[in-house]
């Protein structure tokens, strides 16, 4: 496999894509960090906001094969922003139940993530964004 991870909000908003690591079933992305600004308010459409970490097998002709998803609820992320799990989390990859069986056929394995509590001062961001960040919990993934 040549796995990579795409990180998106359940709204579809893209956040990060890791580099693909060739020829491994045990990839490690130790040098990649995603900084999340977790909205405290509820979505307008009242659907619970989730963070999706989708694992894919890189293919020469397109995105490749889906290997599974980890989904974190907004509530869980807010808890992690307040008190990150000391040893991170390692969870089994899941199928996306709204997708057809063929797309989910290769789902297996786990994904381990570490979380850290972010700080306003740590962010390399424009002043306007820093003002917004003072009101939203920040978490490093």
C-alpha cells in the first residue's frame, strides 16, 4: 500500500492531506501536524459537526482505494482540546455506511493520532485569525 490521510470537516471543508508513504502497511507521519480551530457553536443545520480522517491507498490514476475512516464528533474534539489524551488514540478504521459496499471493500486496520492543546501564541496566523482563535478551542492533531 501507499497510504495517505485526508482530513476534512463533515461539511466537506478540506483541512489537510498527508504525503503518501510508499510500500507500507504501517505508515508514520511524525512530521505532519494539523491545527484545528474547533467551533463551539452548533452548525446552522443542526447536524453534529465531525472531523473525518480518511485513509486512502494512493493510485497512479486518481485518489485510489479507500482504506477507512476515523470520525471524531465536535463534542469529543472539544474534550480533547480541553484535556488531550496523554497517549493519543488508536482506533479501528470504519466503513462509511452511506457509500456502496465496493468502495468499502478494503476497510481494515487502525489509525493512531496524537493530540496536543494548542495556544494562541503558537499559531503562525494573521491577526484577524488570531482574534477568532481566542474564542475557539484549538487542538493540534
